C-alpha cells in the first residue's frame, strides 16, 4: 500500500508512478497545445480586429475626404449660381438701359423730324409771305402805273 502523487491511498503497481508522471506530462502537453492553439486563435482574432479597425479608419478617412470634396463642390456650385444670378441681373439691367437708349434715340429723332418739319413749314410760310408781299408790291406798282 502506498500513496500516489495525486494524494490517493491504495495498492499500486510498481510502474504506477512513472505512468502517472507520463499521464501528467501528456496532460500537460495537451493543455499546453490547447493553450497555444487558443493563444494563436486569440492572436488571429486580435490581428483581424486590428485589420478591421485599420479598414474602418481608412473608410472613415475616405468618407471624410468625400464629404470635404462634396462641401467644396457645393460651395463652388453655390458661388457659380450666385455669379449666374448676378450676370442675369446685369444682363437684364443692360437690356433695360439699351431699351431706354433706343427709346431716347427714337424720341430725339422724332423731335428732330418735328423741328425740321416746323422749319420747313416756317420756310414755306416765309416764302409764301415774300411771294404775297411781292405780288402785292407788283399789284400796287401796276395800280400806280394805271393811275
């Protein structure tokens, strides 16, 4: 009778301790292999997590760049739209000014024509007055000769 290394009491064959040691050693090897296997799995998961984090950060950077570009393009579009509105307003003002200038030119021409017509009428009136005065003078001279 004896006591085993694991604390059991009883009758054991002579090679029992050695076998127990081998079993313990095998058990330790299995535990070590299992531990290493799980450690490797843990390291793989940690690496995958790092890779996912890096991919996430890269995607966030790309998204940020896209958002910044979108904001820039939106600002450029709004500025272009504002310039277009200003140009449209300036064009409308230029059209109104040109229309006023055309109307003023037409009014000036109309006034010139009226003035020319009035001069022509005045000249005709003066010519007719001279002719009438001349005819009266001739008529008086004719009368004076007859008398």
